[in-house]
């Protein structure tokens, strides 16, 4: 049964890591409501929500995507790039071990799950402020025996690789061409986000449904025209923490 791992957001979310955004006040109560709306939408898409242990002392703990990456054959516990986020992985690993055998990224490797884009047996890993070459090599060592290829791709203009690119269909990617070079993904059709929705390339698509932030009306319209039922949710407070939709869950498909 498809499962989405999530975590309650910390009351300290306003003290989160920020890389490309200026800090603005986050309304915690509103953010909690938006997070619940996010979980409800994932349930509508067919996922069972499983919350990992709360970590109220960790401002970015709600962004569980960065703590682990799941493949059908193995789960990989990361070593997040931001020092303040390193201990988020323990509680995620405790739950994920019920679903997968686990491997772990070790120092000097560092990697955020938001930098990992999986396209079938091809895995692209963003080389960003949060993810380094040592971790990409460790990823390759873990995944190549299962038949995957692992390729590092530069990410300099946004936080994570998946800030700038989303898998819409087997061969269709939605990208922000200002932030990521489409020639890094040969063999895939790339369509561009609307210029005034630079963060629009972070949506979650499952079967005929697509989850999209309410603020990105052009992206929602584009998804609708592609034939998807669009679930539009307000993520304004979580966006202030430099988070996209994928950041708040780890999706386990079976
Ligand atoms: N605030 C999300 C992150 O920087 O990891």
C-alpha cells in the first residue's frame, strides 16, 4: 500500500535554514493547517499517512524528504548538508527500516534527499550547497548493484535539484530552465514553468492526479491541460521556509 512518511512541524519552523530566501515571519498555526491540508491531499492521492516521531527542537524536521531516499530495493538514509539538520535522520530511519533494508551516507559525504531525482533506473543527484561528490559516489556504490546509473548534476541557483524539476510522466519533465540545464536530461521531453512561477516545477503527480501549490495558477492550468486532476493547496507559510511540496514527505510506493 502506498505510504507517505510525514512529520509534525516544529514550533521553531521560523528559525529554519534559509539559503536563497530572506527570512519573513511564519505563522505557525497557519503552517500547521497547511501541513494538514497537504497530508489530506496525499491521502486523496492514495497514500496512507505515517507520521515519524516529532522533533520539536529541530526547526526543519518537517522536511522529511531530505532525510532519506527510497527505492524499491533499498532505503538510503542521508547525511543532510546543513549541520543543524543532521539528527533529523534518526527518527526517519527508525520508521523506514520497517519498509526497506537501509544503507547510510557517511562523512565526508553529505546529501539532501531533495537533490535526488529518480527516472526509472537513472538517478540524478544535484551537486548543491547541501550535496557533495563524495555522497554521489556513495549513492552510486549502493545503487549500481541494483542496476541504476547515478549522475551528479550541478545545482547553483536554487536550493535543491527538485526545486527546479519535477517528473510529470515517464518521459516528461517540468523544469525551470533558469535554474537547471535541460541538456543534462537527454531523452526526456522538458517543458518550462511559467516565468512568473519559478518555484512551479515542484509538484507531485500520481496516476491521474497532480498536487500543486494554489499560488501557481499557471502551473495548475498547464497540469489541467495535460489531463491531470489538479489538487491545489495553499502552501504559503511553508514556502517561506524555502520548502516545496515534495519536501514534506517521503513517498513509499509499495
Ligand atoms: N528550510 C529548508 C532547508 O533549508 O533545508
